[in-house]
């Protein structure tokens, strides 16, 4: 599509970024091949020297993967993007590409469990110091911007407690220092938030979630305005560490993206109704959902988000056993890790996605043992509310 700047995101999502006049296929074919042949050695040399963008080997590039990367760059308002085999491959490769021994990286204290474990164990092994602070507090950030800090990394909303970080504020506080801001935008998708427009240098996603949307792919993607950075990330980290996306999964992601806007609106509409219902129920406390009247970061919602997403956290007014009874009594919500699928999912982070956090430290990381996380799907809202109501009746 050559009018990226003219079309609105719904149109960009619905169409291919470019059509192939050779096959005129409305849905692009899957280039299910590991390697690509050349007609002569000169062609090989030019491809290896990046004088042409000819395909060489699928671990470096592939037509279906390239289509996905092009589309992600457009909708996430960047200039280039690289796909990965998983969100964690995207996260680990990005951090390794930006950091060296003796560097420091500042993380928001609440993070997806495996990201936290990667920072605490793998980065440490390579002499990189991870500092976990409360990035919702500007003073804490100011105190921790020291000369060895090379990266500030956060999720906004954070998984699972939905704390929001003001991206523009972080950018302002860094000033001219050479520190990269990396934002995990998984919870909102490019439809509801574009961190690169707010001052982030790099945005990444677990594409397993809303970008796929159908719970049938594990994938990751990184987008930036800096074309050279993405080139280096792709050819010095993705290809060398080997976390390549499969062409079939790229194709499924392209299919998922076509309905991202429709799904996100449906997820959000359901989530709003469910959050309102939960916040009025006497057996429920601490309902957290952006936009709810008592949500502490509504000023940031207004400033940087185009929608409030579909993740809700809550606690049952009772014991952890009551929380377990509640989630086991739900019929439509499946007990599962992951989020962003068509189907509604439920989990207790301290027992599942965030098991890597030391139980004694949970509170320090903004989590509670009894917290329940709901990923609201696109079923009928009343059916979901009735399911929750029936499960609450059982405790
Ligand atoms: C916010 C966030 N980032 C990253 C990941 C990791 O992604 P993946 O499971 O695709 O490796 C997850 C997974 O749940 C997540 O929730």
C-alpha cells in the first residue's frame, strides 16, 4: 500500500501492505521454504552484501515474514520491524543487542514473569545489572538515571497489575542522555497505543496475544523508527541467536492483523461492562481496569492511550482458597496463561505467569498473592457477566 500516511489504521489493517502483480493473490501465499536459489554467483554476492534485498535463507528473511514485518512497521508507526519466534525471543534479543557487560538497565518493578526472570538471571550472568524500580514515581527514576544506565524498559500497562508509565515523562527525564526507551506494548496492541509516537525508541510485542488474536501462534515482534538498529537486530541477533518466526506463523499473524481493530473494540466493550459489574459486587475488591473511576492513572490513559484494553485484575474479598474456588467455578473463562485471545481466560499470576517472583517479594513488585487476572474475550458480555456472577455465588 503506497498511501500509508493517508489511510486510517482500520484500512491499513484490512489490506496488504503491498500486492503482488505476479500472482494477484488477495491473501498472500505462504512461502514455506527454508532456502532460496540464485541464478548466478553475482546475485549471491549482492544479496549477502545487502546491495539487493533478495531472499537467501528463511532464518534471515522470507516473503511471508517480510510482509508481516512491513505491516507491523506501518501500524506501530515505525520505519522497520523484525519478527521473532516468540515474545521472549524478541525481548531477550533486544536487551542483548542494547547492553554490554557493566551496563545497567532500569526496569519497572512489575513485569511479565519470564522477562523478570531473564533480567534477574541471564543478564546478570553476562555482567549486566538490572535495577527494578517504581517507574510511576518520577523521583525514583531521576535518582536511578546514572551514567551506566543504557536502557529503560517497561510494560505499560504492566502485566499484571496494570500500572501505567507516562512514556513522554520518561523521555523528558532522560533528556539528551544516550539511554534507549524500550516499551512492551503487548497489553494494548498498536490499535490502542503507539509508544514510538510518545518518545519510545523501540516497541515490542508478544504477538502471541492480540496481534494473533486467535490463540494459535507463539510469536514476537520489535518495531523502531531507527532502520539501522532494526537491521542490526535482525541480522546480528535474530539470525545469529536463531529465534526466527516460521512462515506459516507469519501468515497466521497477517490474517490476525486484518481484524485487530474489530477485535480490540469488542474486547474493550466487554471489559468495560465486566469491570463496572465487578466493581459493584460485594464479594469483590480491588478491581483494577483503566478508565474505572478509581483507577489511579486516568490522566495517563487520556494522554497516551486510544483505548483501555481488556485485561482486568481483581481480588476476592476472602482467602486465596476463595480465589481458587472462584476461578475453578467459572465455565466460560478457561484457566490458562496467555491473554488476548477470542476466548476469555483467567489466571492467578502468583501461581502461574509470575511464579518466578519470590513469594516474599511479591508486594515489592506490585503484586498480591490473591490477585486474579482476567483476559476478556469477545463472547457475549452478558454471558460472561452471568458466568462471573454464578462463580461468585459459589464462594
Ligand atoms: C506483557 C508480555 N510480554 C511478553 C510476553 C512473552 O511473550 P511470549 O509468550 O510470546 O514469548 C508475555 C507473555 O505472556 C507478556 O504477557
